[in-house]
C-alpha cells in the first residue's frame, strides 16, 4: 500500500466496508451451482457483462416473451433468525415461475439481485444454492445476476434478494382470461403454507402476540415457527404446464391479496368468482394466526392464500379431465367454486 502525503497508509475499498476478495471467493463458490442450471439456449458463462440466451422457436407460430420480477419480502427475516439461507432462493424462483405460468408461459432464464451490507461468501452460496435448485427443477437457466455490497445500508447479517424471469408462450396458447365464462369451474391447488406473502402479520402474531420463539412449536401444527415461516413456495409448472396450454381458460397465482384480490385479475368483464369456503380445509397455520391475532376472516382471505396456491378456471366439460390429470401426478386438487355473472368481485359462500 502506497503511503499518503501524511505518511499514513491510504484507504482501500475494504476500509470502506467493501471486500472485493470476499466477492471473488463468493463467485468461485457459486460458479458450479450456476453451471448446473445450464440449458441448451445458454451461450454465455457466469461473469459476462450480459447473459446470452438463444431460444428455440421452431415450434412456435407467434412467440411471445413473458417476464416478471419479484422478491420474497419479509420472509427473509425468518432466514436471518434461523440461519437457514438455502430455501429463500427456491421460493423466489418458484414465485416468479408461477407468475408467468398463469399466462401459459414456460420459463427460459432467470436473473437474481442480492444486496447486503457486508458480503459473507457462505451465506451468498447458500442463497444461490436455493436459486440454482429452483431453476433446475423448473427447467430454466440461472443466466446471471448482481451482488451488491452496500455497507451502512443494510444491518449486519441481513440482505435482500430479488429475481427477474423471462419465459415463452405461443400466441395461440396465451392465457389472458378472455376465455372465462360464467359456469366455469374453479379448481384449487394447495399451497405449502404462507408461501411468500403475509409475513409481516404472521411474525407479529407469532412473536408479539403469542410470545413464541423461532424454535417453539406452534399449537395444532406439529411444526416450529421457523419451519412454518420457511415452508417453501411451491411451483405449479409441472402440474399445469401441459393443460395450461390447452383446456384451461385462466390461472390465478394466489399471492399477496389472497383469493380476494388475485382471482379478479383473470376475470373478464361481466364475471365474478363464487368461492365455497367449505370445499377445502384451511391449514392449521392460518387458523392459529386468525385465532391468536383476532384477525377478521375477510382480512385473512385478503392477506393469505389460506391453503390455496393456484386456481384454474376451466369449462364444466373439461373439469374432470383436468382433475384426472392432476390426480395422475399425485397433485391434490379441489373444486372450490365457480365463475358467475357479476362485476369482477370474489363472493364467499
């Protein structure tokens, strides 16, 4: 290090809180994870300025790109508290995959962004482990991303992670809700728990109201608070990709806003959704939150997925075929309601 004019050593980037050597070590650790997601369309290596992808369009009449970006919100707080970081990446990928699946698209590639105050290579490697696993399971490439070390901006031991996905659908197979009609059956597929929404309220109930710790068992669930909060967000691609391109009229990913706000997003003018709340069993984690937090039922259905992670709208004549397809995959499903004439609202019966 060259001395300054005062004779004292000059400052380095590390003195300011950014450790380039730690970044290099983190990159070394994750390279093999990223290579494991490589698909035939990938033309670049990790570390390039831009990721290169060449899609195979041979079987497409009018290919349409479908993209989405998202994060996992305050679910990250559970990762910080448990020290378990290898699941939130899969949550992020699966959430993004579901968001383009509802328009009939299959994922091609995924990009991530992780920002932290001080880079810990082991933590970054764990997060990317989950990202890579999610990409492999959904058949998409982890094409690249960005890791930002921003000292003084994030608390020690904390980070934020977001993702961006690009998929492809042929125009004749695009799902836009225009085919939905009154009388269509609504088939619900189960969630694995909270997925990635409602965590601020859930944490308030668990920790502030019920006085539980992260390792305490939650009444009626047989699981700890940490296990419930880190239950992974499911991907519905395998279950719905094929029928989504054919007989299904619309799909709704039940995320923030619950059934109340997400079903109307795929209903055309003149249609509402009528949901029979007795058609499925609400998981105990939601019963606990509602009871101990004294949360009104309407608020629960607008904050949480309540055990339904995806809803398919399908004509009455095709409903049995969809159910048989899902049954054959071992995918639980329930007819939770139907489309009725109305003004785009969700009616609970």
